[in-house]
C-alpha cells in the first residue's frame, strides 16, 4: 500500500464533533447495562466523600476505556473525544477516575468484586458463554507475576518467575485469577509479589464454586490447578463443597516411588494433538504413556486424602549412556496429577492438560488493561484488576454474540475488529444513526452483536 500522489493529504485537523473512534462501545456497553453492571455497582459499592459519588458511572467509564484498549488511567481520556458525549452520559475525566480508585479500601474492593460476580451472572443470561455447564464445568486457578518498576508502589515484593527459561526474581504484584470454562473470569485477587501461589486460593475456590452454581453450572465441577496449588487447604476446599479436583503434584520422593511402582503392562500410549516443547531436554515431544495408581496425600494429617494419581511419563534419553543401556534401563520423566475425577484415564489426563487455557487468559489480560497496574496504592490497583476482569467477561460475551470464530477469538481481536471502529454520528429527530466505514471486513460480526443487544430485553 502506498500513498496517492495525485490527491496528496495536505492537512489534518481535529475539528469534527460528530466522529468517534470506538463505535463498538455502543453495543458492548449496552450489553453491560442489560447484564446489570450499573445496577450491581450502584447497589454494592459504597464509597465515602464526594470522590465516591456515582460509582456505577465511574466504574462503567473505566470499563469502557479498557474495552477500547486503555491500560493506564491517562488512557481513559478516550471517553471524551468527538461525539462520545452524544452517545454516553456520566463519562468522567481521568483525574476524577484516578481519585475515585484511590478512595478504595480492601472492603470497597470486595464490594466491587461482588458487583463483578453479579455482572457475570447477568452475562450468562445474555449469551450461552457456559455451554455444557449442566454437564461439566472446569474451574481453573492460577497466579501470575506482574512486574512493576515504581519502588514506591504499595504492596510490591520480589517474586519468582521464568524468563527465557531462566529462574529470576522480579519486583511486582502476584494476582490470583480463577476462571470458568468459557473462559470467563470468575474471581480475582491482588497480592504482593512475594506471596505464595496458593495463598488465599482455598477461599477463592469457595467463592468461585458459588458463582459457578449461580451461573447455571448444575453438573459436575472440576477444579484444575498446577503444582503450586498442591496443598491440603486447596483440596480440602474442593471436597467440602462436593466438587472434583485435578491438581498437578510436585515430583518428590513419595510421588516418584508411586510412579516407579506402576507395572509396565499398565502404561497406555498416547499421542498429543500437537507437539509439546520440553524445556529440560530442549526438544519437541509428541509421544508419551499414561497410567494410574491409588495414592494417599497428606498422610497422617487430618487432611489425609486417598484418590487417583494419574501419571504421564516421557522417555528421557541420556546422551552419556550407551544406547544398549538405554533400552535395558530406560529413564523416564514423570508428570503426575492427583485427582478424584470420575472420568476414564485418557479423558481425565486430557482434561487436566486443558488447564493451560488459563495461561491464555493471563496473556490476554497482560496484552490489555493489565499491561500496567497504574496506581501507587495497592487497593486502587486491586480495583483496577477487578475492572479488568469485568472488561474481559464483557469482551468474551460480545464475541459469543458476534458469532463465528469470535466465540473463541482473543479479546485483542474483538477490540480491533468490533470495538475500535470509527463512525460518524448523524442526529435524526430523537435518535442517532452511526455511519460506519464502507466495506468494513468484519461488518457481519458487528451487525450480529448490534442486533443481539438491540433485541434482547433489558
């Protein structure tokens, strides 16, 4: 593509009050209103002083800015350009929103989190984002380290992370995220960077199970987590609420002994749908074997649990060993999952590998509103994280209503193709007509979403 030379662009002026750059906010924010976001925040959140007035309008402005791509408080100024005031009311300036966020205490963040749960429940009534929940729902929980550079930020600490295959310690926060199958975010919690991964996980699981039931998850619920959450409190939280667990275990001496005790005839060959990169051996792995045995975890404690230990093993080739010896005394790398899943061995093992979907959710948050945690106050950042979760769920639901590949598209794709569309406003009597670009490649998706929220009862 090249600029035309016969009709050169000679001037650029910012003077059209009837243009907007993110017309897709109209159907998405209508979806938010129909799902009860404004009502939930207005009913739940009670902030002191004049900075806390109209919390529904201020939270909605933050969410709208995040939908359009804002990842800092200054970016929320996008709500003020062009004809936005003709489309929306109660839009606030970034300085007002920054003061609003800094008013939050831990209790007020919990109020906002309750409003976020109410909104998610409302969204499940607008679109089938939890398809199959009457049969099976997966709850995935994970943590991620978000690096920050301001040393004066409250609550930061040095946490462990892997960068380029190396173990490093980075200063930042350690958010805890829990998702339901869609995947939509059911709960969030901001923690210091040096917090252990499993800190607060048990209480969060209890909240998420209640939320899942309220969203229509009447069938089996399976809580999936990696080895950082292999703790008695986590598994006990699942058992006390009558849901299943599927948790990766650390390969300690007891687990390795249990893996080695499995008879050779019990191993079943499996082939991954896609090859997996092995960091230890620096090579692609596509073949493995699985088997299971009975294992008692946390023995001699009041949290003692006996359940299935599903083991996947991969042949480990030792370059220092003679090939004939490798055949006589093969070495294996084990990956073990402690679970009470009612499904068959092959099903349960494949379902647990599906836990990796939460890594994509984390990546989507990092590529969007969680690129920064913008405030110096810990509770303000916790409120920002909650707004990011609301935004993610709205985007996922909008994708479902847009149809086709957008049901599984990344939020960045939905934002680019459906939300951030330039439009000219035409005022006609008591209505506004949006004139969108001709030959927009993704017009059908926008039309599907716009029609769905226009005809859905509010």
